[in-house]
């Protein structure tokens, strides 16, 4: 899901993403935000500096099947 979201966000610029990104796409900075789980990638973390900082958000409804019951209950509160 993360790789597809980055591909969608970057479009043609995805070609310049580091090959290592696809084998380990989880960012060092992860936030829980209103709309979902946000992954922040710093300059050079997934590609050249020209990509700048890349932030993507995976909606909760897409990751809900992978969440624990406790996490689902927290979301429903």
C-alpha cells in the first residue's frame, strides 16, 4: 500500500526513487492523523533531493483489516 501510494503521489517522478525503497518502504517518521496513517520521507530518503520531502497518508479504512481489535476500538471512539 505504501509503495502504491508513493507511486500515485509522485507519478512520473517515481522513476527516480531509490531501488532500496521498495524493499523497505516504511518511513522513520509515522504519524496518526485524522484521515489515516501518515508516512513522512525526508530529502534523499527515497530519492534525489529534487523530490523534496514526501508525505503520504494511507486511509484508515484501507489498513483496518491489518489492525488489532484494540486499535479498531480506539478508532471507533
